[in-house]
């Protein structure tokens, strides 16, 4: 554990878990083997992080410079709220400036990429191998099928349903169901 790191009452940290400087884990949480919670990130109470989850790795921030790229410092944080569960080998990138936020009761499956500054609303469920590009805002009670992908800077309304392997390329209004790539109304896609 890093300096000033805090772990709440009755929380369980399995072997090879790292909780970085000034990071925190709430009460009754379980961090399975190999979980990494980077500096300054916050994990709430009753959260389950499956093996290999990385919370607060740098977002994919680079600026073109000559023939190469210059790394842009990623100085934001990650907040995972109470009762969330995140599946094995999922990465939740820290915000480039602000926060990446995983809401209360969110369920994320294995092998999901959550980009920098993404916000996921309460009680949303995301199935395996989903990729969410930076600064996308996902509403409450959204359901996302496996291998769906989001371009960056989108706004997804509450209670949206997204079929597996959908390519979401623009904002979605509350309550719609979409499928296909690029996305379209589910009935039309069928």
C-alpha cells in the first residue's frame, strides 16, 4: 500500500493487490488477486474487483510531435461508487483532467476498456469486451451487449439498450434500443 492509502472495515485484499498513494477503498469491498488501484483513486463500499482489474491507469493521451507523439499528463482520478462490480482484466482509465466515474450498482464484465473521463450511470450493466472511448457519458440503467464499441464524447440516455457488437457512433436518446454497426433502431437492424 502506498502512503496515505486507506482501506475500510472488513474489506478483503487478496495477494498482489496494490492500493496506491492517497487511494481509498471503502468498507466490505473485495479486491481479488492482482488488482491495482492507482494513486488518488477511490473505490466505494461493497465493491468487488475481480482479478487483474486496473483502476486509474493513464488514459490514452498523446499529442502529435514531429514524427512521433508526446505523452499528455493524465492528472484526473477514478471514482467507483458503492455496490459496483468490475470483471477480470478490465481497465478503468483515470481522467485526463477531471474524473472517470463508475456509478452505484454498476456491473461490468471481463475485458472491458473504460476510457478517460467516462461516466457510467447507476445500475448500468456492461457485458464483456466492450470498448468505451474517452469522455463518453452513459446514463442510468443502460444495458450494453458484448463487444459493443463507443466513439468518444457521446451522451447515452437512461435505460438505453445496446445489442452485442453494436458500433455506437452518435448520441442516443433515453429509452431507445439499437443494434448494428453503425447503430440503428433495433427492429430495423433485425
